C-alpha cells in the first residue's frame, strides 16, 4: 500500500472515530470555569499537572481577588502563591501568571492576544495552553490540544507513531477537519478518563474497539457505531 493510500485509510478511520465519539459525548464544553479570556488563560496555566476540578475549586477566590489582567499584573507574588498552592508547582505558576498578565498589559493593550505566535510569548504558555485559549475564548481552531490522554489514545488508536506532543498534533491536524480540532481533544479526554484508562483500558466496553489496533478483547465487541454509555461523566484534565 502506498503512503498516500495508507494515510487516506487512516484519515477515514479517524473520521469514523470522531463520529462515534460525538455520539457518545454529544456535548464537549471546556470544563474549566471562567468568564473572560484572561480568566481562561489563568485557569489553563493552573491546570498543568492538576485536574480541572481542583482548578475550579481554586479560581473563585483567585478571580474574586484578581479578576482582570490589570489586577493580577500588580498582585503580590506570595498572595498568589497562597491562593493557588493546592494546584501544584505553585511558585512557578504564580510567577508565570503575574508575568503573563504584565506582558498582556504592556504589549497587548490589556487583552489576551488572538494569535498563536503572540500567545506563545507569554510566560507559562505552550501550544497546549494556547490552543485551549484560542478555541474556547475566541472560537479559533489553531491546532489540536495534546494532553496526556490525547497522547495516549492517539497512539493506542494508531493515529500517530510519535510521542512528542508537537508531532502528534501535526499528525492529528492532517487527519481531522479544522472545525473539529479542539472538540476532538475534549472528547478524547472524556474517553480516556471513562474508558481508555492508562493502566487498565476497558476495551470490552469501548465503542472504538473494532477501530483500535491496541484493543485487547476478552468477549464480544460493541456493534459498529453502537453507543455504549460511559461509566461516569468525567471532567477533562490536562
């Protein structure tokens, strides 16, 4: 099989996976709580190595004290550290939050930038964070968010052979329609939490089993396209 035909077959499989995930998880909202682009930026930075649930417990007090980029840019470092301590790596995160907001005030007129290259200049912002902010704050699908779940499932599903998030993102961009890039990531995160878990994937309960080269089945597989109810409604993590 030629490389072109092989890639076309992989793209068709990716689209079928997308269709089934959309049936299983018809709603795919961002699970971080925020009201403004800067609050989404802050929450997404905090979500590194931390669950969205924990971040949502922290941000009401943080946003109550520092609701805007202007307020956070002038914040006391130790106070911010105290407010975000339970999210982990709090010293570095606090420094990045204040630094990012200072840059937003100084270079971007107090507004979170809408361009990838500008977002990546902000302290604490890599492509994963920038993709989330652009997609959910501005409805701009600039790329595919690759977190630990997306990385794991993309490899298990045979959609990439890479382990580097940037290379995985490039592969997924080639396989998926641009308007689906961010919601693909969220649905894959849901599925990674509910079914395709890191230590013990529930392959027998997975609607993607017949499309997955890594599936380990002990019984019958779900019928093609059959919607299997996930065990729980699980928020995404980063």
